[in-house]
């Protein structure tokens, strides 16, 4: 799976999106004072790839890191990814533990 996803920040719908084989994968978010709450991961069943899921989450976290956001992953899958990938723990606001 291509790790260089074409990521779009759809601010109107408050979600990060990428198209894969004509299917829309997305991570919904809520924004509050330079904090992003990643609330929901939605990947179409037709994609069904753990590798894609990891690349998608990683792309979103890198996008947010580049823009100096703090990230609060409320989606269990995204929280699990951050827990396993220590490099992204620096994105967590002070006091947030996973």
C-alpha cells in the first residue's frame, strides 16, 4: 500500500480524508484551542488493510505535528496506534495518558 497518501483536511466536515480505489477513508475530528480530538476512524470495508490503516493514521498525525497541534485521540484505534508508536506521544497535551 502506498505510504504517501493524498491527505485532505475537509474543514467544513471536520475530517481528514483520502481516496483509495474510489473509496473515501476518513478520520473525523473536533478542534479546540490548538487541540485536535480525533474522534472516529472510518475505513471502507473494501480497503480492509491494517497497513493502510496505519499509514493513514500516521499521515494525519504527521500533518498535525507539522502544524504544532496537540492531539487527543478518542478513537480506540487511533489511541492504540499512538500507544504503540512512541514518536507520536509528544503530540499529546500535558496530562493526557494513553
